């Protein structure tokens, strides 16, 4: 996503640079520029964020919507990917205290997983639920549910990624829109009206800044959350393997594989 975004912005800057250069040259030759040495002309007016937003034109509104939506997803991801919600430290010791016998304590273990709901609890509950069908069925259920929970951890990540791309494109469209307005003023009023020509450039630069700001922030958080998801999935796999070793699921599966290989060699 970053390489395509930078290519778009380089194209936009390449298109804008002649316009900005021409505007600077016109500003030096215009009558208004002869008074640039006066204190009134040299003073830069203070512009609030809201005024800057309004000067950015129509495309600042969808950019604002993208930023608000991205902020909501970022807060939701921080809450959903908290380690205590995905991998509670006290869950596995508590399950071991209840699930001592795979047959007699099965219902109690399932109730415990249900009352302490988390992605880890759902994965282990799937294996415990299939234990009556054999160790192989339990391991298969754990693998399937583990894949489902890993997919759930990535909830809203595609939308967050898309918001970064859309913000980049919206900023680029706003940039082109401002340039079109600037050239329209130059075509109608003439090149000497620098004050009117600068309005379009103002809009273009504001949209460029807003689009880049939203895209950069969203991209940083996207890769931050993807890294956290990978770490949580890795820790979940380690915890599940530890549970399987404690209750002999891995050993039973290994014995089954050895028996199948022996049967195949005999046949």
C-alpha cells in the first residue's frame, strides 16, 4: 500500500510544481508584491484548524469521515486485542484444577470455558467437546477452532487497511480539484490575479496534507495491530500445545500416526 501511495503523491507533486513556481514568479511581478516589505503584508494570519478544514474544500469532509471511522476501529482493536481478553493468565491453571479426569470432569470443564469466555477458552473447549470421539478428533477440533479464532482476531483489519488507501486517494483527488480551480481562475481572470489563483493552491495543499496525515497514522496502527495479532496467535499455539501435552493428546496422535504407518508398510 505504501509504494502505490507514494507513487500517487509524487505524480501530484510533479503536476503541482510548475503551478507553484509560476505563482511565485507572478507574485514577485504583481503590484501587490511591491508592498511585501510593509509590516501588514509580511504578517501571517493565524488560521484555526476549523478554518483550515473549510479551506480544504469538499473532499475534506470524506477525509474527516475516514479519520473518525479509523479512530473508532483503532480504539476497538486496542480493546479486543488486549492480552487479558485473548489469553487470560489465570485461565489455564483454573482449567487444570477442574479438568483432572478427561471423562468425569468433561462437563465441568466445558462450563468453566463457557463462564471464562475468551479465544483461548473457545479453542480448548472445542477439543474437550470432541474428546469422547477420540484424541484425533479432539486435535482436529482444536486446529479448526484455532484457525477460526485467529481469523476473528483480524476482525476490522481489512477495513483499517482500506481506510488508509481511501484517505490517500481522497487527498489526491482533492489536490487535483484544487489545481483545476486554480487553472480555471488563471484562464478566466488572467495570470495577474495571484490572490484568486492562490485559493485553488490552498485547497490542493490542504487536501494533500490531510490525506497524507490520515494515511500515515492509519498505516502505522495497521502494522502495529498485525504484529500484535501474530504474537497473540503464537502464544495461543504454545498454550494449546502445552494443554495437549498435559492431557496426552499429542502423544495419542503420534501413536495413531505410527500405527497407520506400520499398517501401510505391512500392507
